């Protein structure tokens, strides 16, 4: 933990959702667009935006993409 923040890790969208359901202190979700599991990072940002609107979203990808309203997207280095 640094500067009062704790980084949590999820290997897929289902794990990320489980973390969000179990904690009320999550303020930001950073996701890769291409991830294994039942949904990719784009679908995850939409799911989070609909269920937890106050949570800030950031997505990274090697390709151009469109994410949920209010989310930011960053192109990751190749």
C-alpha cells in the first residue's frame, strides 16, 4: 500500500466482479481490453458503469477501442 491506495489483482472479469461485490472501497478499475473469461475488458467496463457508476474506469489495449461513457482508454505499449 502506497499513498493510501491498495492494488488488487483479478485474472479475469469474474474475479474482478467478485472483488467489487465484496468491497465497498474500490474507487478505480484498470483493465486490459483483451482478457480471458466470460467477458472482455470492454464488456467489463460497461458492466461496472451500469452497476457501480461512481467507480472510475481505465482500460488499456494495443488497439483502438470504444469503452463505456465516462471511462478512459490508454493504448498500451506493443
